[in-house]
């Protein structure tokens, strides 16, 4: 499943205190993903970047996600 995760931490440019990550993880459903996220300090999944011109997500590689910085999660 793919999720849009809002992170409560500076972006790569240091000019915003929150940023979003499109993150894919092999969870059965949304609730399962949240339970998994809360049982592990860090989970590894796939990151996708959104192109605002093509409106498509492209694969950006593996990402280790620390749940301590997650502010909001939405299924996409």
C-alpha cells in the first residue's frame, strides 16, 4: 500500500519545518500499517517522488522511516 506521510522535521532544503513523503509498504490495510509503524522504531519501504507536471509518482529508492517524526498519514 502507498501512503502520504507528513513528517514533522525540516525538509532537505531547511526552509520548511514539515515535508511529505510518498511511502509504499507491504501492509494489508491502513490500520495494519499504523500498528506496524507503532511496533518498530524504524521501518524500511519504498519512497516515491511526485511530479507536479505529470501528476505521477516515480520510484526514488528505499527509505528508512522513523515514526517519531510522523505527524500525519494518509492512504493514497
